[in-house]
């Protein structure tokens, strides 16, 4: 095995993680104790700096388990409801999570939020879920970390993703609305097209595609350029590793989560360094509210899952290099996907003005692909002054984007 083998890279990463775990664990346990000690010695700069250092050290590593959604209440038009998360349907690769409200609000549209399989867990969409819950009965695709899925369960590729969406919509039944964020906009559109061509009785009432790579030929971003600089063979040779033997998914070929987060962070390394510096500064100065705000973001951001190799490579090649969906070449189980077959499912697309991952026009391209869909069933929204993350999280999402999506869903729920 070559010293540059990705399989060895995974083993080296695991060895480093094992080596640093005791130090990070100790720092994680020491930080609360030091913060508590400040009650007795509020003027001690040394204690504050020590606590700040522990917070930084505790955060300097990845976790590979899904963080909790931690959604317990939601404010609705009729008052505050408690929220209970429950698993209602599962496959080896994904659990369909429902966020049940009490008291129940009958008649709310059913929304299936399709989360990406892109390295982060579905909890990255926590803010999206919280907002959608105000007026909808919300379900989320909670994808499992593939390194914990035994090889005997088979492969997970683009066809499997599309199949899951169809299966979940079929299980949810009629009157379902789809909302897909980023990468899953492509398989979501494909799933709806397949259901339309088959005359499926449970075709979704609407689909909302948000900041997704429907046609990456339009206004290419740095992400798009990186995907086309190398042949697909380079990605397979340099980026695909093997899950270590200690895990249930041992020997499964994956694009490791630690490589994915390295790529994410390298794109804005100076910004991340500054964030960690600010976090240390806030804690050292006694501003625990600001410090915890940054810490909470990175607790989520540094929770990573491995991607199935076959799914990752197909996505790079078919979506980012060869533009199969946009060119009418995408196939599902050997048949060509035909977006023009969609006539019943209304389409809403959302883009962000400052999105540096999926730029303006890439998601809007879905309108041309759904050429037989009546004009009154299509809407588009370009949100000013937001980047990729701001399309589905934050104040502009809550105040300007969500109301349009809500009104669109309710208009086609009858």
C-alpha cells in the first residue's frame, strides 16, 4: 500500500484522534469547573484565560456522532407548542424523523425536509426545521453516518438517494410537500420526475429547491472550478479511504468526513482562525454569551459523517463535471430522468445573492427543465445580501424567505 494511500490517511487520522482525545476530554471537563471557580474569584484573569484555553482545546477536533436537534418548543400562530422528536420510518441508511407538536394542529401541510449527504449531519438544518415548524407538520431525512453501516447492507449511490426520497414520499402519502437544501435538490427533482412519469398517486403537491446545483455550468463558483480541475479518477485515487476495522462499516469505501471538513475550512481558513481567536478572547474577557455563540456553531460545524464513495464520486461526476440532469442525461435505475414529465408538483426555487457555493442561476435552471409545468405553478425568489448558509438559516431566512415558501406551500396544499 502506497504511503500516500487514502486508506492510510484514514488510519493516520484515527491514530491522531485517539492520541488527542484524552487531552480534549480533560479540557472539556475542566472548562465548566474553571468557569464555576470564577464565582469565587471573579477578578482572576488567570482563571478566565485558563477556562478560555480549555474551551478552545475541547473544540479542536471532530465528532462523528449526530448532535441533538434540541428543538423542544415552537411558537405558532395559535400559541407555543411543545415539540417531540420521533423516528417514524427507517432504512439502514436513513431515519425519517418527525417533529410532533402538542397540542396538535390539524390540517397543517406535511413537509419533508430533504437534508444533504455532504459531510454534515441533518442537524445543520436545525434552524430550518425550527422555522418550518411554525406552520407545518415537519419530517426530516436524518442520514446515518455510513461508517456505522455494515457492508452487508449494500452500497449507497445516487440511485439509492432518489429511491429513498420516493419511498419516504410514498410512506407519507398524498398532500406531501418537499423542501430540499443544496446538494439534494438534484435527486429531489429526479425523484419527483420519476414519480410523475410513473403516474404515482402520491406525487408531492410542491417542491422547494434551495441553493442547489441543478446546472453548475451557470456562473461557476470556486467549488465548481475545483470539481472540474481534475478527472474523476483523481478524486477516486486521492480522496477515497476505507473505514477502519473498529467500526460497524469496516472496509466500506468512503470519502472521509475529516477530508471534507478540511476542504470546507481551507476555503475560508482565515475566517475560521479569527473565529477561534474571538472565541478565546470572549471567554478570557468574561463574555461567556458571545463565546458560547461561536462555540455552538463549531460544535455543529465540526460534527462530520463519512460519505459513501459511490455516492460521492457519482455526484462529482454527474452533477459537477458532466451536468447530467441539466443535459437530459441523468438516469435512475437505467431509465432517463425526464423533468418535463412533471405537471402536478408546483416548483419554488430560492437563491442567495452572495452564494459562493451555488451561484445565481444554478437553481433557477430547474424552471427550464420542468418545461411542461404550468407557469402559475412556478415561482422563484432571489434573496438579497445572503450567502449559501443564509438561504436556509438566520434572520433573512426567517423574515424574508420563509414567508414566501410558507405561502407557496399553503397555496398548493388544497
